[in-house]
């Protein structure tokens, strides 16, 4: 009999990052043994997409702890009833996504349901509710080593290369107004200062190839360290070869169109999805060696690693890849092979083994 695993995303759309990482496990696990039930906060494009894929979903709001203890106790009771009604065998939660002290965690303990908290960032002072986890999954060894889990067992399981999507994008070079003469260097991610966008622009300005283009894609949101629309326009104006594409929902097409991917992050990247998505798409990646990135990106084999503030190194590797199409192809093909052999099914098998041990 299949075991039902409730995946709490804490959102209602595939915003990328943590939600996309957990969804990759949802789509990859053995449906013959496990029944995934994705818990969303409301209906939307993602719920419709899950229906098309034959994946069950449930709408359930957030019930974080408040000063009203009576209401909180009622939330625990309601959560307990929901878990029993849905015949949940195991809960898998994106840590912090449904609250720091959510009623659902206590309800799971009362119901005797094993709980996995999935860590996508480091935290030495996380919510004390993390101690109630039967297992904590960290997206990299770096995250596992730098997070206090209050004694809960840690398991480092990397993210998944979603080949079904990112290995089959469409080349939209013509739609974007570029020709085969253009070498496209792409940054895709949040438009925030911690991502090293200004370092990337400074390095690209030193690339002499007039046919090279730097494309930046990502949403402008009101979050810590975010650029405003005016900021982004000023950044783009620093070189006529730089273009901002805005927020895109067709990330797989941008990967297919790109010649070179970049991730010059200035913070400790836990285990960025671009590492797996660029590899799945067969594209070389230049990234800063922060956080868990060196666990995935193989220097000189699937791309290049640079130090956090190494503008000269970033310029050098960009120029090398721009001027050498054979090298781009060689690194990209190697990245795609490793994605297929190690990161398409390997993390899923590790997760299934963990499920079995808890069930």
C-alpha cells in the first residue's frame, strides 16, 4: 500500500528556490510506493499544473503561533484532524515556509506522524520547533554543518536536476532579437545586491568582444537589498551590450538560449538551483565559490569557480568562454552528463531511503 507524504510548500506558486527544489522531489519520487500530496496556501497556476501532472494537492492555510493561545490550540486540533482525514503517513516541510512555530508540527507529533524539515539556508539560531523533526534534510553539507538543529538528525541531500524541464527548453534567441553571432552571457535570479550583479557588470564591461551580450532576468521585489526599477535601469546603462529582460516564467528557454551562465553571489549560497538547472541544460557556469557551490560545480570540468570579489577572475573566465566555443561545448556536455548520472535520480533515491527509514 502506498504511503502518503504531505509536502508543505508554504506558497501557491513555483517561485523558484526552495519551492522549486521541493517540487522536484515531489515529481521524482516513486509513485508506485509513495503518494505525494502537495499542500498549497491557495489555488493558482501551480495547482492547475499539478492536476495536469496527476499529483494530488490540498489547500491549507498557515497556522503559526500567535499570542492568542486559545486560537493556537484550536489550530492544533484542526491540523490534527486534517492530517488524520487525509491519512498522512509522513510530513515533509520547507523549514519556515509555513511559520516558525506552526500548529501542524505539534499536530504531527500528537498524531505520531514522522516529520522532515527541509533546510535551504543556514541558521545558528533557528526556531526551537526544529527540534521536533524526526530528520532534518540540508541541501548541502555546508548547510548541515552551519545550522543548529537542536539535536535532530541531519542528512545532506543535494537538490535535483529536473531534466524533464531544463534539458528541453526552446531556443528563443530570435524572439529576443539576437543572432548566432552574439555570445549570450546570462544572469538569472533575484535582482538583489547579494547576488553580485554589480560585480558581474564591472567584469563584463572589460570584455572586448562587441558581439557579446549580458542578459539579466529576474523579478524586482521589495525585499532586503533589492534594486529598484530605477537602479536596474542605471545598471543596464553602464554598457549598451547589457539588457534586462525582466521576470521570466520560461527559465528553461533562457537556459537553452544562453551560451554561458553566471552566478557571482556575494553571500554563502546554500545550494543554488542554477547549479542543477544550468547543468541539466548543458551550459557552463561561472560562479563564486561560496557556501555549498563547490560541492556541485567542478572547476575546469563543468564551469569555473572564482573567489567572492574576484572581478579579474570573472572577466578572465568570461573572455575565455566567449572566445572559445569548443570549450563552452565541452564543459556544457560534461555538466549535462553529470546532471543525468548524479543529480537527476541520486538525490531522489537518498530521499526515498530516508522516507523508508522513518516509515
